[in-house]
């Protein structure tokens, strides 16, 4: 049955309560910080606002570290068919899909993946964020309700629409404030704007029609959403770096404007006066002559001219900026790649510099892996309905290899030394350049097959000759 309107109203109120905070997080990622938005302007003075977005830099770096390599899948039961089905059904997805999902989850410390069947009948997904979606969980942290808010492109009425997902159906509404009004024409309301007009019509693969005037059947039997939850808002890069980011941009802008205010040089005249009004026969004043010739005549009664400049303690300014920048790198557990390193640094020493970032990225990868597990569950439901194939998602091992420099030579030496004590599958999975372990083992067997056949023929031929010789000797005896 459709969700009660009173419950939807409470969900919308809770969504609106936190929306401004999530909007601020997105604003800071885009570089629209409070330091620049509320910068103190001074009349008739330089008011340049300098943007230096460390939050965006760190988020993009972490997304690249976590998802720079492809996700690899392997089967515990050595079922090559299920791995091939996973590869085939994710083939049409964008290559940077996981990276974008990770990036959005780092911006808000939480992001969602909504699963649907597109107009071509293929399994697909849409990345959602707390800025446009709402998740309702029960006391066991199970998702019981998901709401996605959206607007139509070029709609002059700016109507807000909402698709509500439950375990049984998908209902469609228009929203004004916190009031939900059901839409009768559900086929029109379920269009996903900006996604090639694909529709969430699950009856495309089941033949089941709408279960009510404004609801479509959800054949998955579960809310088709996975959550990438890295942590709370207080644990996000935004919360850790907001104050430092504002301080850095404010101080940097102040220094730039301080220099700009005195970009024109001033001359101070002592004991004399420069006549810039009286013109000679050529129509030139003393100031014009000075600019033209680059020299000036001063009276001999102690007159003096010197540049008037403002003394700025550049060390104090630079130390302030360096301190703010260093604190941001420390809190984010990132390293400054522009720092000069000693020439004899080993690969192990370089890896140790990344240990803080690796630990942080491990947390991101674990959150992403949990979401991919849910993704496989819905993919297998889709395959069971469409192709009558029954797979168990618990049979699949998911491996996300961080895009961090690895010493494959050292790892290969370790694998070689463990010969006979380590399986081939486990050994190959440790190498960063092996994307599909099962496929690699299959290719290796295929390449070694001719050698095995040849060895068997040679062994059989050798065994036959020895046998005949032994038989002949025994007969003569």
C-alpha cells in the first residue's frame, strides 16, 4: 500500500531541517566559501578575493586514490559464469561511475545509489545525495523508505516532484512545502531527468501493471537503494577543514590586496615642491619633464626625495599561511606532493608517507564495498527475474585496489618465496595490474595446455620404449 501522507510530511520536514547544512557542504566543495562570500570590502581599495580550494582538492584526491583502479570480482565457488554476467551487465555503466559515487559520498559523507531498469531493459543506477534524497531506516538500520526529489528541466512552474520507494511499490507525488499530492499519471512522473529519459518501470520485465493510480510495482521486493556511509557530518572533510579553509583564503586575499593597494609607487618630497601646473613654452610642467627625462633638479637648501613604501612583515604573513596549510594537510591525512624529498628515498619509505592517507582511504573503500554488495544483490534479483539465473551474492569477493603506488616487484618476490604455501589465486590477487584473477588463471591454463599435451606425449613415448626393452630382455632370459 502507498505510504501515508502524514509520514511523508514528517520526512520532508526532517529533510528540510538538514538541507541547509548539506547545501553548505556542496557550496564549499564548489569553492563558494564564507571567506569569499562574506569578505570585508573596503571602498576605493583593492578587493580581490583569492580562491584556493583545499577541500575540493582533498576530496578529488581521495576519490582518485580509492577508485582509480577497476573493481575486481572473484567467485568463492570458482563460478566463472557469474563473473561473466557481472562483467556483462555492468559493461554499459560509465567508467567513472564508482569514482563519482565515492566523490559524492566524500562531499556529504553519505551518498546513495538508486537501482532501476532503463528503457532498454538493462540494469542501471542513479547516484543520489542527501541534497536531493531522503532515507528512512528502522531500528535495525534497514531502509524502509527512500524519497527522491527532482524537478523537470525548463519547467517554468518549478514544480517539485517526489518518487517514493518502498519494499512493494513506487509512488509519485508533487510537493509544495511539506504537502505531498499524488500524481495519477505515474508513467510520466517516473521519468528521470538528465538520464536519457530512462524510466523506473519495473513492469517492463515482469508484465505487471500499476498496482494503483499513482503507484508502480517494485518487483525487487526491497527498497532499491544502497548507501555509501563514510561517517557522520562531524567526521567529514568539510567539518574538519571549514575554519582553516576560511582563514587561509581570508589571509591570502588580504595579502594580495595589501600589495595591490601599493602597486603604484609614491615619491615623498622634502624641503621642495614639485610644480605640476605651470607649463613652459612646450606646454610641459616640471612633472612632465621629470617623467620624460627621468631626472629632476632639487634646490640646495636640504631638499630630499625618496620612495614612500609600506613595510610588510612578509615572514609573519608567510608563516601564518604555511601554518594554516600544514594544519589542513595534517587533519586531512594527506601529503603535500610539492615538498622536496631526499634523493635516496626507498619505495618503502615513500609508501610509509602515504600510510595516513591509506588508512583513511581504507575506510572509504569499506563503505563503498558495502554499497557494491547491495548492488550485486539487486543485480542478481534482476538476473533471476529476467533470465531465471540464480546466483548468491555472498559467493562473490569484491576487491577495490587503491590507486596508490605499489611495489609489485617486491610482492612478486614474496609470492615466489611462498611457492607451495600460497595458492595461485591468492598470489595473483595481490598484484595491482591483475584486474580479473579468475580470467587470468583461465588464460594461464589455456596457454599451458599445449605444453601439457606435449609433455604427456613425451612421457608416454618414453615409457613405451622402456617397457618394450625390458620385455625383450626378460624374454631372452
